[in-house]
C-alpha cells in the first residue's frame, strides 16, 4: 500500500481536528479526499507528508513510517499544499532549478523541461513567479511537486484559481500521473472529482463518514432515488403522481418525467404496468444515481 493511515489523531486544545482517521490508498489509485472547510482534510494531508506531527496514530508511505523516516518519506511524495507557497521574486525556471537542487536531481535541466511541458508552463516559463496569474502560479506549484518523479502525489486543491480550460488540462495531467503513481487530492469542485476519481473519501468534523467507490456512493448515498421515464404519448403528471411508491413528480424537460422514490424497483414495475393498462409506449426508463454533490450534502450536513 502506498499510503496507510491508522488511527491518526490531531488535537488543538479540546478540539479534535482529526479524530482517529484510518484509510489506505494503493498504487495506481486516484482518490478524492473531500470535506467541508475545517473538516480536517488539509491537516490529514500535512500529517501524511510529515509537515505536521500527529498526536496519536501513524501514517506510512511506501512502507515507511512518516514519524521515524521523515526525510525518506518526503523523497517519495510530491506535495502541493493549499497555500502553495512560492518565491515571487524568482523566475519560474530558477525556482524549479532550486527545487530540483533540493532533491539533488542528477539531470535537473531535463527534469525542469519535462515538468514545464507537462504542466503547460512553457509560454510563462521565463517570467518571475510574482508576474504570473493565480492559475499559472498553481501550475508552478504542481510542477514543483512533480519534478522529482515521486511515487505518491498529495494535492490540496490543485485546480484552485484555474479557468475551465486550464482545469481540463490539469485534470488530464493528474489522470496521466495516476496511471503509475498514487494520487490523493482534495477539491471543492465536485465535478472534477467525478471526472477523475473512481474512489472517494469524505471527512466531516475530523471523522471519516464515507470511503467507497464513487459509483457505490452514488447508488447508496441516501434513501431517495430518481426514476427517469419518457413516453411516446403525452402523459399527465397526476397519473404518475398516483403511483403508490412515488414521492414527487417533476418534468425538468418536456416529456421527460423524473419520479422521486425510496423504492426505484417498485416504481419501474408500476410504470411498466401503467404503460400496458393505458396503451402507452415507454421510450426510455432508467434509475439515476445521486450526484456526488447530493451524497456530499447528505453526509456532511447531518453528522
């Protein structure tokens, strides 16, 4: 396992910022780490990287315990913190050379050119960091995290400040890196998590409230489901509302009905019976899973 966290605890006075958190992330996994502001995401990431000492529990990276092998662990991690601290008076290439020197890279020039191309920094690479937009500063931070070819990437809000086109480019970089690295990243842009991740961990008030594949969370993240149905013929809302297992009926798009229910299988059977009894033709019938936003709100507003 590339990342192994066991009963990790961080406490500030009486407040438990991270309360006995445990999870593992394997090589080749891209895992979204989600939670409201102040939930403990960044604190957990800082403890995994060794930038913050845990009060209890332990974290291991590539088999090495963070507390007893801090330098060796840092060599294996590429870390982009939320604050993304940079030196504004340094030029982009100068800064990346500085980072390459810290990692004692043998061929630093090749490494610099590689990450500049990888993160789309070529057109801005000869500017001072202080002259860059927030989006390009974020790219510099990502380039610095990648320059030493780490086995593990820990990215805290990697797409913060990027425009939609830049987000897609960085998304592709993360997906590419996830083919042979372990990636743990946090984001408040839930659409990005849905586009990149197969697995999601959700933390709330210092506790893990969900850790599962995205598809499973969307199927079982709550007790309400949407059955979407479309008929060839006009159908009245009242007729659909009379179905015994239906809670609410809406028509967001003309002719495409959405039925909210706690029992989607029963509603599908009722719709088929309704169609036969009323000589209706069903064009499409499917059960829609919850969006990640719905799952997130369910798990973080009632705990």
